C-alpha cells in the first residue's frame, strides 16, 4: 500500500494519540464514514496506526496512534517530522532525509 497524502499526514500526526475528529480536521475531511473507509481503515489494516481501545472501536474515548511499523515506514520514507528524528543517530537521520515519498509503498 502506498499511503495517500492524507494518510501520510494522519501518520505524522499520530505520534501522540488523537481522536477521529482531530484526524478528520488534519485531513480536511468532513464526512466521517468516507474518512474512516478511505483514510483510516486502510492504515489500521496495514498495521500503521492502531486504536488505543481496540476492544471498543466505537467508544467516545477512542483514539488512534502510530504503531512501530508506522514509525518505520515514515522514517524510511523520510517523512518523519523533526520530533520523530530525535531518537535517531546521525546516520539514521541522514538516511531518513534522503528517501522520498515513493519509498513508502515498497
């Protein structure tokens, strides 16, 4: 799966858990069902984002956060924000910065 630009933005903003309404605003989406079907569910299915309360998917307290796999994908594609790069050494940061969005789907 090669993430869309909306999915990449969601992943970059899920370093801390976020509510669906926050994620919809980040992606500029208003239709909850379309957002869930087109943006969020593919990220969940690929294991890039996870629910904070997986046994209660419809909970009003449900939040979404980036998984370790999602962090790796962002880092490998050079799409991680500066806060994501803090834990990397100099060589890892250089590697992350030299890769492009095209690497995400590989």
